[in-house]
């Protein structure tokens, strides 16, 4: 293998290790995190458009950085979109009413070290936190939908 090939292989291996260590750190906090190909503003707008098209109710948009700016505190762009579907959230609350403290669902969009990220609470984390045994099929479906939404909001456009 040529020296450039060895360097490439080393960089690729280190990148994979970093990716998985970052992913596991986010998972340990009960969050699923994605890196966005777009600005915070564009990622947020893409997310809102996707949620709207899929029939989700957007309850509120929180601009944490705008709130910080209003009191002379510098905070990188940070937004939370709170959304849900009562027909799904209500079923989760039938599993265990305590999950209501974590509903409606939220997605966080922020910029960290020049990288825009989008994250949400892991349904597996919510299952564990609220001891929702017997609701695995619903949680699995929710997890799939949230991952598809996050992927679509953060991934580059395809032709």
C-alpha cells in the first residue's frame, strides 16, 4: 500500500471511531443526533416543512439564541421545535402516563463547532425511563418515523 493509502486508511479509521464515540455519547444522554448539511435556519425550515407534510401539529418553536440575545448573552443558534400527533402520543400515555412529561416530541437544532446538528429524545430512552413494557411495536414505529424525518431534514438533496 502506498503511503497516501495508509494515511487515508488511518484517517478513515479515526473518523469512524470518532463518529461512533460521538453517537454513543449522544445515546448515553438519551438523544439521537444527526449532522446537518444545511444551516440552522435551513435545517429548521426543512424540518417544519416535513412535519407539516406528514400531518404533525407544530405546537411551538423556541428560539433559545434569540432569547439569550435579548438579555445580552451570546449563544450559538439554538432552536427547539415541539410537535406531535395526539393519536400517537395518547397511545404512549396509555402505556404509562408519566411519559407525558416528555411529550410532545421535540427536535433540537443547534450549531456546535461549525457543525449544525439535529437531535431528538430516543424512544428507547423514553421506554426505559418510563418503564413502558409492552409498547415496543409502537416505540419501534415512532423511532423509525423520527429517524426518517431527521434524515430527510439534514441530508443533502438528491436529484
